[in-house]
C-alpha cells in the first residue's frame, strides 16, 4: 500500500546494500515510479471520505485489495478518524476503541510505507487508552513481509508497541521519529527476522529503543538516537534462542535506562558473532549490561542462553551513578558462562561520585572485569573499582529531552530529524 502524502506503498526505490552484518540487498525490488505506472488506487475512489469524523479503514482495505497485484495505494491529505490532516501532511489517527494493530501488513513482498513529504505521522491516541488504564494495540506491525522499507514518517503515542517487525526479511527502516509516553511497555522498534537494516531513527519512550529479538540474524542497527528512552536491547531471550551476526553502530543514548542490555533468565540457545560499536551518551542508569538473571522475565527452561564472540568497542560518555549501577555489568548464567567477550576502548565515567564499579560473573574474555581464563567453569560475582577514566567527553545533541512525555495528554507531532548521531549525516536524505 502507499500513503503519499503519507504513503503506504507496495513498491519503492531499490535500497542500497549496507555492508557490515547484512547478508544481501534490502528494500523493495520495484521502483515507486514503476508501481505508480502500473496502477494508482486512490482511497477516495473506494469509499474514502474527506472528513475528520469518518472511519476510512474499509476504503483503505478496498484500495489495497484493488492494487494488491501491483500498484500504489494513495491516501491524500484531509481524511479523518483513521486519518486526518494536521496542517502539514496526512496524519493517521487510530480508532479510539479498536485493538490489535492500527496498521497490520502480512505475507507481503515488494512493499513500502512512507510519507512523501517526510512530514506525515501516525497518531495512536495512546493517552486515551492510558487514561482508562488500558494497554492497547500497536501502531504498526509487519508479519512475514519481505523486500520492504518504512521511512520518512513519525509514529506517535502508541497505546502499546509502536513498530514490530515479526519474521521479516530484506527490509530497511530509516528517517523516522517515534514518540511515546513515559512508561514501560511502549516499545519503539522490535525486530526479528533476517537481513534488515534499521538506521537514522529517533525514539522517545521509557522502554525499548531498538531491540532485536529471537530468532534473528544479519541485522544492522546504526545511527540511532535514544532520546529519553529505555535504551537498546537484545531479548528478552528464552528457550532455543537463535541470534547471530547482529551489529549496532553509532548509537546515541541519553536519559535512558541503559545504553544496551542483553537480557535472559534461564533459557537455551545462543547469541553469537555480534558487535556493538561506537556507543555514545550521558545520564543513563545502566550502560553495558549483560544480565543472564533478569528477574523481570519469567524463568525459562534450560541452563541459560550462551553468549559468545561478542565485541563492545568505542563506548564514550557518562552514567548517572557508576558506583550504584556499574557501567560494565556482565552477569552470565552459571550453566552457560559467556565466552570470547571483548570490551575495548570503553570510556564511561560517572556523573555522581568519584568512582565506578565493573561487575562480572561467569564471564570470560578481555577487558573490564572479564575473566581471561578458558571459560569452562562458573565463578561468583567479582567487582573492579575504577577511579578515573580518560577520554569520556562527548558531543551532546541539541534535541536532547530533559523529561519524558505525559501519559494522559496528547503528544505533539514531531518533525523527522536531520541528524541522529553527533557529526553523522543520515545515510539517505529525507524525501521532504
């Protein structure tokens, strides 16, 4: 489908292949021009009404069905209830009583969702649900979608997760901003599948920023701005975990729960051959946190998920209180010790106090407090006290938030940023 001004599209420009941890090209295989030349399905021709009080869901579905074999589903500005105008572009607004997913795309190939002006938005009305004490639906879910892209739009105030990619392949997500309420359970982006490039995205919430879940392989996450968030994560991990060849690169995190957390409690399987490079941030609670005993997750059957061949390189900035919440915390399962973990060029200092602690348990490798032994046996938690760190200074972002967004008031529609990491230009220019 395509919304353009806000565009859901079943085609797009062929995205470039980013190297690193991807395994092939990503994005739609047919250009937007080719799709539009095939057929344009304007939802006004399928019962859509230009009214701020009309539910246009049926018209969108009819237009999708008419173009499902190839074409462009076009949603113009000025439509209401499922979508309405905010003065700049189309702004989709979810029905305030529905559940499930506002936009759900499944079993689809050669697909694109975007705003042609980079100013389109999807408003989830989460504050209405939160005021009623209700945990509601997601804004956007892709299920078994391949050769796709989502870009140049804002997802705002979801009653639940904002964007989930479930068992997807060959995808690209970029030039987006996500703004949710200041509460857990309002994840920014959750992804599992293979060969997916997520880049140039800003997330505000108080839960996951960009998180990889199992099973997943060959996923590249880069130029991410966790701006008052829960922070990025791998997990939660349980039985038969299968995660490999994941790379996070150039992640800026401020006022978040952590910069990165890998979390499990019991379980089985493995996380292997992953890299977490060029993390920068300040005023975060935790920093580098491997937690094999994460008690907020129900204990899963098994001796623990195995973490191996993982590199953390070039981390800079500060944590809130490094003596209370260790900036390096590698607590691995006794039944499955971590092996071949590398921590290097790690420059994180504390904003409170004059020392930081590193904590390690059943964790083998090099750097920090990691045990340099063979990794064959478990051992009790050890700590290391660090009284000074050189070269931890960072460049902050001018858009850094100093508070989260309220749960019971509407969140303003933001503008898609022009930068997502200090000193880096986005990989793709905004359409607007």
